[in-house]
């Protein structure tokens, strides 16, 4: 499943989750493509999200979709080992893999 919300002209990506057995099959990209189409139909302009700097699987997915870093929230997430920064990423709505330039 995927969850996003509209905040002004931004589409904020809150989460994309798949069953462990379905990871790395393209399902996350399909979910995000559906969210992107909804965002475009609502006239939203850009995707924005936060992700922990040490969440390498999520970062790999977002980078593969074309997200770029636009900011850092220092010590944003609390973990057992201490605190970790949140990277703020952005991507124009409509440029998600699968329908770039649509």
C-alpha cells in the first residue's frame, strides 16, 4: 500500500509498504506510479518526503524514481543507537518511472 497527502501544491509521500516476499519485484514502483497519477489529477506540483539517512533500501528506491535531496533534518529520528538525520527529498509530480514526461 501507499499513503500520501496533499499539502498546498505538494504531494507528501508518507509511506509505501509491501509484503517482504514482494519486495524488489517492482510492486513499490507500481504503487508509487498510482499515487503519482492521483497527485497529477489533483493538480499537485511536487513530491516531498523524509527518509532516515540510514534507510538504504528506501533511499535506493527513491533515488531510482528520480528523487533528489533538498534538505536535511539533523537528528530527526530517534533510534536505539541514538539519533539519525532525515533527508528531505523531492521530485516533480508526473516524472515517476513508468510515465516520465506524461
